[in-house]
């Protein structure tokens, strides 16, 4: 029932009409140059927010910026390009520093960017499996570098309003193994898997990171949530092949609906400190994940398995030299 409900959700109840004026607020949307990220950027700019379009390609980001300005010529918001290459850990701190040199606040960071089912053997610049590196390690490091400014912003804003939103997927429910991640084979060196397996575990990783950041930074006033944006028509499917894309078109929605899911995760008043570490499904609903995943997000002292904590620690160990 959960998979069907996430694939064909009810109409969104929190949209651009409900989010109010965003003047004075500052946002980062990674992967904001295309797909659902582009739709989210457009909504935030329309409501007068300052939005950093974090992406690898400046030409694509500038095209998105021009499109948004054309759509909303009366907006008092600002749109800025921020170079961010999540598959290269060596440059992520520099990207964060570029943002910090220009802003004194950050209200919401959407870790929206990701890669899905690239060609087998695809690696990051540091040699990690591309989906694990781009979807988990890169965003982890980027978030670590931005935690101080998020904390400072949270100190002066209403409780629950400063957030980090992490991109999950329906693939978590459909493809992740029992427990979510096989930590004994996290780098796929003991036993290789197919690209869908690797994608599912990388998306589960984002759910686990949201849960662990929520626990470990609880006193900072920053809310961390994960979200499944929905099954969307976007460039994310570019590696899936013609046949697979043709067969799945019937279940894909316009990316603007995914923008509503992400808008809810980042701005909805439904999410308060009590919902720190929660999971959002299309098009903006709180959801309890599978029991085995809930158990993974609990420590052994809490009666769980501690897999999420182990994954957070692994990400920390792998990225600490680049902080």
C-alpha cells in the first residue's frame, strides 16, 4: 500500500500558494539546474527568496536562472550560481566557502542532487562507486561545512524553520535489502551488485544520514528530514535506457509535483522539532518507513541495530580529510 500511495499520491496540500513570502531567506538547492531542483528553485524565487543554484554546469544553471527570471519578472528574490561537484570531495569545502563568503545566513539546504543507475563501473574522482559518492559522501561533506551557518541562523529564527532536506526515493522501499545497507559490503568490494541495488542503498543512506544528523545535532536547532520526491519525469532517468524509460512513462509525474514534496520538507509548518529525523513522501506527507529501516535508525541501546549510526560514522571517516 505504501508503494502505491507514494507512486500515485493525493493532491498536494502545501504548494507555492501556502509557503508565503520568502523575502530575506536564503536557500541552497543542489542539483538546482534541472529536473525537480529547477522546479523548486522556480517556486522559491517566485516567493522572493534568495536561491543558490548549486550545480556542476554553470551554463545549465544560468539557463535555469534566466528561465526563472522570465517566469517571475516582478520577484524581488535573487538567483545565484554556486559551483558544486559532488563526485569530487576535494572541491566541496571550496564550494561551501564560496557561499559563506557571500552570506551570513542559510535557512534551508536541499540536498536534492543525485545520480541514478549510471553505467556499471562509474566512479567518483576519489574512486568511490558513483552513486554512493555523489548521493551520500558529497552531500555529507557539504552539509558538514555548512552546519555552523545553519546553527547560527537557527538561533535567531522560529524553532523548526531552519532545515536540511535529504533526497531519498521510492527505491528505498522497493530495492533496499533488509536493514537498508549492507555495511560489511559498503564499497561493493566483497560482492558486486547491480546498479539498482547500489542506487537503492545510496538513497537509504540519505535517509540514515538525516536520522543521524537529527540525533547528533539535536541541540543546534536545525531540523533534518529525508524525502521521496516522487516518480518524476526528469533527467535523473537518463541512464535507464530507452526500453525501461518507455515502460515507466505511465507512472511518472511532472517534476513540479516533486518540487511540492521538497517544498513541504523544507518549509511546511507541519514539521516541528518533534519531527526531526522524519521522512516525507509525495506530495508532502509524513511517513513511517519499513520496520527494518526504523530498527536500523535506532541504536542497539534503543533496541535497534545501529546500522544508520555505522553508516554516518563511515561517511565521517571517509570525508574527514577533506573538511
